[in-house]
């Protein structure tokens, strides 16, 4: 069953404390735990009631998974105030209203849903927009089962606070009183890379401020807008003003550009394990935006691109590239290449745009051209050729690679990019070189970068031997 991630008891206790902070429950109050699993939050409520000498309120757990629901039912069989319903919280009827809601809803991305499920959710839920996740719909459903002054406490991924797909959830939550947002450490759920967040909301109440506890331990208040715009910069203790340096990213970079456009990737790009041996000498590791995976910070790829250009970016003649020339001259391939509009004024085996080989093959930072959250990867050796759906940033000084990548992946830089990049379809961000170039570099970082001396690496030599290694190993 998808979406099962148990909550640790210390987190459960913290959340139960938050739930009852303003008003203790009485025995007639109803508490909902949607996606209750085997009952971690119900255990937590019972612990709290016992510790505070409070009579057990009415508790309803809703769980889709039959085995987990049965486990919870058995565990709490002796307590009449507790009912466990085996049901689909999103599609079946659960009778409200509830005075309290607490839970850890399933994190299930739209990518794991069938077309029929997506359609069904889009018909039922206002928050089912863009690349939504089921936990967003759990929030919407839970709020619909509450009444004035009910309190909700949820633990979810932090993503809803800034991705475009979270805009409707942000609008919905901020139309009530979001009293607290607690950003937890990445290792809260062992083995998962989700950044979890606890949100506490009071229905139909008003509040001027939300108390934020950020990951670095800072505590401050902020006002969360109900317009749907990203809250990212408002949840960070480091404010956007930190990125108002006078120097820009472009001042520290040799090049900021879009990757190679061949106009015929089906011809030039191959999986390494399908690459004929006789073409290996013309192949370079390559990556597309889709292949950049959030689980790694360095670039990993199994694709290669066949490049008929010299390292000085000169298009070679078909005779000069031997076996590659023979491959490209095959009638089916030649006609495919000749069909490209871009070859009207250049040789038919040229790329759509002439590649700047000496820049492409430098240590660099990569990012997707379209994304919901800007993330930056490092190609330390400068061996990977970025394709058209990838932007690459070549620092003027290769030693600045990690410093710049760390800054680009920081909250202030991401906030700045989110606010300044254009929006693509579905609210995704379109990262363009013009925007990247304008990114302000904070004074302290600019100072460090300027102090450093430029070193000249004999890159070509190192790369040549490393490319041979990469291709041999794979
Ligand atoms: C992240 S787990 C949390 C389990 C438990 N509440 C805890 O905190 O340890 C989410 C739970 O929601 C359940 N679930 C997933 N989709 C559901 C749905 N549509 N209706 C009810 N429960 C669902 C999963 O089976 C899973 O047990």
C-alpha cells in the first residue's frame, strides 16, 4: 500500500502538545486521524490524556489499508471512544464535524497515480492542481470536516509551501489562521529525503502572525499571504535581502548558457550500453534535464552524445570522423538529419547550434531549464555534455564550483530565482541564462570569491584520460 511512513513517537508527542495547546479536549470532542495506519497518533493522544488526567475524547481513525486498519482496531478494541474506519478518506464519506484533526497523510506524488485517479481527484478537489500530491488533498478534505475554531496539526513534506502545485493549499490554509510552521530536519523519516514540516491551523480564526521554527533553530514570526504565492522566503530565517549584493552571478562566471541543441537527439544520443564500440571515440557522457535526479548532487548519466566537432568547436568533415561519418551517412540517418530546418545554411551533419566545446567541457554547475524548484548539480570533472534542456554555469575559477553551487542551492538564492524566473506551463519555473546571470551574490560570498586567486588547470589533458576511464568502466 502506497504512502506508509510511520511517525516517530517524539514527533507524535510534539504534535499532540501543539494540538491541545490552546484548548484541552473534553470527552465529547471529536478527533480525526486520517490515514491513521496502526495508530501512532491515537497512542499519542492516549499518552497525553493520561499524563494530563483528561478523559479520553472521541477518536476516529480512517485507514485505507485493511491490514493496518485491523491492527489499529485490535489494539484499541477495549476503548469504546475509539473507532477505526477502513475507508478511502479522499473519496468515501466520513461524517464530521471534528474539533481536532491530527495526522501524517500519505505522500503520494501525481506520478504514482493512474489517469483515472488523477481525473477523479481533479473533479473532487480544488487543491488537485498541477503536479499535486495526495497529502495536499488530505489537508483540503480534513479542513472541510472541521468547524469554526477546530484545530488541525499535520506533518507533511515542506514542498507545499513553495511549489506551484501547492498554491491552492497555501490559499486555503492562509484563509484560516496558520499559527505555527515547524521545519524539521531532513532525517526525520529515516531513509527518506523529504523535508518534513509540521503545520498548525485554527479554522476560521484570525491571526496576524505565524510562528516559524526554522531548520537552523531560529524562531520568528511572519505573515503568510493567502494569494497562492510561494512562502519559501518567508519561512527562511535568512531573508531575501541577503541576496542584494551589487555583484551578480555573471561577474564570477566564464559562461552561463543553455546546453547543446542537436536538432536530432535520436541520432546523436545513445545509451552507453548500446553504443557500437567503433563510435566510442566520438562519444561524450551527456545529460538531459529529465535525467537530472534530485537524489544526487553530482551528475550521473548512462547516456552519451556523438559529437562530430573538434574540441575547438570546428565541424569535422565526414571523412575526418571515420566510423562516425559512415554512421551519419547511412541513408535513413542522413535523410533524418537533412530534414532539419537548421541545416539549410550549413552541412547536413552539423548540430542545430554550433557547440562551444571548450566551455561545455569544463567543471560546471547544471540545472534543469524547467522545474518546480531550482536545484543545482555539480559536474566536477567537466566531462558531461549538457543538452538543450539543461543550463550550465562555468565558474571563472574552477575552485569556486562548490561555493557557487552551495549558494545556488541555498534558500535565499532559490527564493530570488523563484521570484524572478518566468513561469512555464503548470506554474513551473523557466530558468533562463538571463535570469541566472542577474542573480545577486551576497557581499560575504562575493568577498570570498574575489579574494581567491584564479588557477589554471590543464583541463583538456585531465579530461581526455578521464573520459577514456568513464567509457571503459561503463
Ligand atoms: C504516512 S502514513 C502515516 C501512518 C500513521 N498515521 C503514522 O503517522 O504513523 C499514511 C497512511 O495513510 C494511509 N492512506 C493512504 N491513502 C489513504 C486514503 N486514501 N485513505 C485513508 N488512508 C490512506 C496509508 O495506508 C498509510 O497508513
